[in-house]
C-alpha cells in the first residue's frame, strides 16, 4: 500500500501569530479561560502548547497556561490602543496538489 504524501502545512496558526504579537509587544492582556477564570498579566513566552503569563516581565514565578484552555485574549489597556494586525505570509503562486494515481485494472 502506497503511503499518502501531503504538501507541508504552515505550522504557525493565526492563534500562534496573535500570541507571539502579544509576547513581543509586552502589553498587559487578560486571558479568559474556558472554565470562566480570568487571568491578567504580560505574556512572557509562547510555544506550541503553553503560554507563560507573568505579573510583569521580571516575574520570578510566571503561570503556565495550556493554549487549549484559552477561550479569548483581550488587551488589559484602554480600548483606544490598537494592536497591529499580523501580516499573513505570502503564499507562492504555484502550490503542488497531491493527486492519487488511478489503480490499474487487470
């Protein structure tokens, strides 16, 4: 049986881009979790599964929050402060599409 090959996908999702933007801007955010809890602080670091949230940038004991537990991220500052929109990566003009070969009839 032939193994199906798929074109590589971009691993940086929109959520990852937004959280990286919050981490680089160092602005205070409010994390609304799925269980109703609200956490306030500064995003210190982000990886594929976790987000490190601290009271400030030099917090010695930041909180580790799983990304799948986050329902919404809002800015803790005034509403007139506008966050820049992350720019999507430019996709190439030609993307190879996987097309399976038909079976040969005997």
